[in-house]
C-alpha cells in the first residue's frame, strides 16, 4: 500500500474514532439522564399490566362544612350568570376552600347550576370533589385515595399529574430516543467484529411485531 493509501486509511480511522467517541458520549449522557425514568417506567409498566391483580381498596374521606351567608349570596349570583356552564370558582370561594380544607382550586373549571356548584379535583392515584348547595350553603368534600400503586400507574400515564410532569415525560421520551439511536449507531460501528449483532437486533424487532400481529385482535 502506498503512502497515499496509508494516509487515507489513517484519516478514515481518525474520523471513525471521532464519530465513535461522540456517539459514546451522547449515549452515556442520555442513559444517565434516563436511568431513573427508565427504571420507574419499567416498574409501572409491570404494575399497569397486572392492575387487575394488585387492586387496592380505596380509602374514602368525607367532610362537611357550612359556607358563610355572604359567600353563599355571592355564589348564587355568580351561578345565575353561569347556569349550565363550566367556569372557575370566584376568588372568595377559592380562599374559603383553601382555609377550610387546604384545597387549591387553582382556577379549575367548576360545573354551575342555580342549585349547586360541583368542583371536580382529580389527582394522581385518586380523586376528589367539592359540592356546594346554593340554597343552604352546605358544602361537602370527598377525597378518594387508591394507594401508591394507583399513584405510580397514573404517573406512568401522565394522568392528572400536571403540566410539569407532562413536560418531563416529553423531555424524557426525547432523551430515550437519543439513547436508542446512539446505541443503534454504536452497534453499527461494532457489527463487523460481532456477527450476532444484527440477528439480535432483528429478533428484537421481530418478536414484538409477531406477538402483536398474531395475538392482538
């Protein structure tokens, strides 16, 4: 081999080494970022898959209270303007809920009628609601807790978890894509010396596809 060929091979090897180094760097960074998330989503994938076998008995708490007369009058007038509509609670009502039951209505839409107002407060791993009668000012609060397994399942699905967690899921999914793509490219670089690389990748694709086509109806 001449000097020109040797130089070309050296440049190719150097370029390959740079690419491989960068891929390894992106791969380990994305894997480090995804480590806890992957573990969490793997565990909750199992609990979701066996949800019917590990059902927990819900714990239900009910409380009652009486609204001050001026607040009842304010809510009745507000309800007359929003009858049959969904609208946030007035600020005074949100303050009362915060003081009475440490609830944060947070501008959530309530269901209004001239007789009552119903405020749903769904949460991860449970449920809650407030109902206020507009004739007598009687308020009722109910909290349902379905346990930590239900909480983890809702976290997995992003159900009633808030905007911040939904953003985390999107960012985590992006990091997982980087992790998978860099892993695939690293496999490509090493495949020449590892003959079982592509057969194993093929099995990883074939097995779930075959199960889906044959057994999901």
